């Protein structure tokens, strides 16, 4: 391996571009992903380079290793890569049904609260609603969208009533939707 430039700030745009490709639109660089979300690493690198981003295997490994959300995974021999969750395209990343803790949390912006309390949480273009195990993570997510609001989800009750939960490889809890009756607003 060659020397890696540790300036991860320079990789932020490339990481976001990789997220777009692997989660939403692999065609943007002319590649395909398989039904389990895997993309060929060499084709990914080539396509990203052609799109004007500086990348090689060292940089890709650095992005995967340092991504604070653990968005990406390589296969064993690093010939394939995929996003762990957050897809808007229909892929099966091999999620296993899991029993959730009693409560999970969802961060959002206060401007969305009236609709959520009325209609519940929906995937909004993704395959699943994303939930976290702790309030702190939910606050961070909410801040990305505006003034944060944290919602406490009665996940164990949902599960006991037959709703399936999944835990992604990077520890994000996933569910198809959350009816408003399972949602409680928490003061941030």
C-alpha cells in the first residue's frame, strides 16, 4: 500500500459521491450493483475518477476505514464494496430480523414534527426508517435537518405486536415505518 494522505476533509466530497452511487444511483458513473448491493471496486474507482474525483484503492480504503457512520463494507478480498444501509434502490443487504431494545430514537427537525405526529415515520425515499439506540445520535441526526427534535420510539411494543426490526452492519436500527401511536416527543 502506498502512503495515504490523512486529510480526510478532502475525501468528504468523494465519500458523499460514493454514498450517492452505492445507495441511490450507480448509473451516475455507469456501473451496476448486484441484488445484495455489491459493486465491483475496480469499476467504482474507474467511474469515480472519470467523474473528476481523485481516488485510488488507498483513498477508498481510507474513506471506508474513517467513515464515522460506518457506511461502507468491503467483501473479504476487497474486490467488492457496498453501502451497509440507507438505500433508496431495492437491494437486499442480508439484514437479519432482530429484537430491538425497549426504546429506540429518531432525530428530525422540528418543522417535520406535526406531520410525523399525525402520520408517523415513513422511509421518505429510502427502504427503511432509520433509528438509533441512543438520544445523542438522534440529536446529531436532527441537527442535520434544522432545529433538532428527538422522538422516542416504543420499539419493543412494536416488535411484540409483530413489526419486524433489523440491525444494519453499522448498528443502525431499521423498520419499514413507525405509526404515530408508537412515537413520543422528547425535549432536546
